[in-house]
C-alpha cells in the first residue's frame, strides 16, 4: 500500500470520528438547552419551594428544643390536670 493511501485512510478515519463526536456534542447541547428551558419555565415554582423549605427549616425546633419538649408537655399536662 502506498503512503498516500495510508495517510488518506488515517484522514478518513479522523474525519469520521470528528463527525461522530460532533453529532454527539450536538445532542448533548440540545439536551442541555431543553433542561435550561425547563428550569427557566419553572424558576418561580422552584424559588417558592426553596423559600418554603428555608422558612420551614427556620421554624423547625433545634435538638435542644426537641429534647426539652417532653418536659414542657409534662408541665402542661400537670397544669391542665390541676
């Protein structure tokens, strides 16, 4: 086989790989764009959910408060009974 044919075969192989990779990259770009569109469409909803979670975590009792909850309930029970 001549050197020209070998080089042409290598170039053809590289071209085929480049086209295949380019096609796959285009598919990934389209998927990223669709995810980006969905996030933008749902941004207000996502922000509301995040805000609600933040408020909920702020209102959640700490470990110390939770541990003292049994004592507080006992006190209230005693007050109601008396």
